């Protein structure tokens, strides 16, 4: 009589494993433990390298190390005269903050640091340092991100609306090297450019016009031109008939349409175009990078009356509107022309 299948299975499972099976199980356990230990050791080693890299590279990341090569004497001296060394915060900006990727990107920063060290060492011992070629290389490759990493408030707290417009346009067209930060701000090393010597002018007089146009007495656009000895008549002509017309039906001698603003500003004796094109802040303007800012007055202030009782065609100087009502040619009659009762 045979034993039940269930009991046979129970007896078979209760038998101790063979020596070969035990060795295989032990091998698997040791392999798993070794894998875990190896992963832990690698992680600890990697973390230690990252943490120690800052300490290990610190002596090689300060400006004093950079100037240890005689090729950098001039650059170091000019840096000490620049706003990156002399600034209100009192905290100098070291070389690596601009010339290497941000420290937050550790892998890129360390890789670039090592490569730059090898390259500079080779040039120092076996080559010839060309400062102009190095400067041009920075001009070609310096990414805006390294500048914006510190100068993050370019558009949030600009020194003027015009500066905000220029920076917004440049940042929007950043891939274009013509609008890179260092393309305009290329004199990073060296002392801050001294402000231009203030010009002295004889005092221009707008009192003739302010009798009626009193709002222009404090308008920024008019005041800035007056300080430069540019009175109303410089742009609008003497306009004697306009002044003498007590009914205010005669237009000034010269009026400007929107399309004519730029040409009227960039004359040889006011704001010559060649000079404007050379100024860094005007490069986006002349590159037509922003269609919303195509005219001088889009950035440099508005000029006009807050409300008008008379309007003239800017080209023909013909009266087109009186007190908000359109005027047809020949329909306006002066008081002196009206017949009395």
C-alpha cells in the first residue's frame, strides 16, 4: 500500500537542502550584500568628492591664483579698478564667477575648471599668450546667463524706462551675439567710465511760449532740452503768426508727425545718427529688434498737450478740429470776419 501523495510531498519538503543548493543561496546573498555595499561606497565617495571639491579647488579659484601667471598681471590690475572689485557691497566678484559656469552646476563647473587649467598651463609653458585673442574669445562665447546670474533685476528695477526697454529687447534676442551682454558691456575690466563732462550753455528762454503752454514748464522732455539750450523755436520755428493768433487757429511753423520724429531728432546739430548708432543703448533700436519701440519718443519721453482744443494736420498744417469737432476746409470764420448785428 502506497503512502498518500500529500504526506510524500511533506516529507520531501522537510528534507534539508543539498550542499550545492546551500552554496548557491549563500553566493546570492553575498552578491546582494556586495552590490548594496558597493553602491553605498560609491555614493559616499561621490558625495565626498563633491563636498571636498570646493575645498580642494578653493586655492585655485581665487584671483590671487589667477595672477600667479605673469600673463594675467594686466587683467588682474584692470579687474581691481572695475566695478566687479570696487562696488557698494564691498564684495569683489572673483574671476571664476564670470569665466566659468555657475558653481551650482558642479559637473560643468569642475569640468570647465579642469580644462581651463590644462589649457592655461600649456599656454604658459609651451605657447604664447595673446590677450587680444583671449578677449575676442570671451566676446564670442560668454553666455548671458553668467551675467544675469548676478544682475537679475535688469528689467525689474531699471535705472530708467529706456534702460528697461533696451534690456528686455536684448534678453529676448539673447541667442543673437549682436545682443549679448558683453557685446554692449565689453569694457568689463578697468575703471568705470567717467560721466561726460557737463556742457555749459547759455540759458534758453521759453517764456514766450509758456504764456499759453504752461504745462511745458515742468514737462521732462521740454526741461531736458531747455537745459541744453534747446528752446521751443529750435524745433517748431519762431511761429510768430501762431503766437499772435488769439483765436488759436493758426498752426505753429513746424509740426511733427510720428513718422517724422526720428529724422527731426537725429539731425547733425542735435543727435547725429552716427553718434546714436555707436551708443550701446541704441543698438536694439537701430537693429529694429522691437517694433513697439521704433521712435525716439517711445523711450525718451512724451511731448504734447494733455488735452487739445485745436488740432492741425501735421503735414499741411491745416486746421482739422476745434473743441473736439471736425473742421471742414473753409468752414471756420474768424471773429474779425463775422458781420456784426
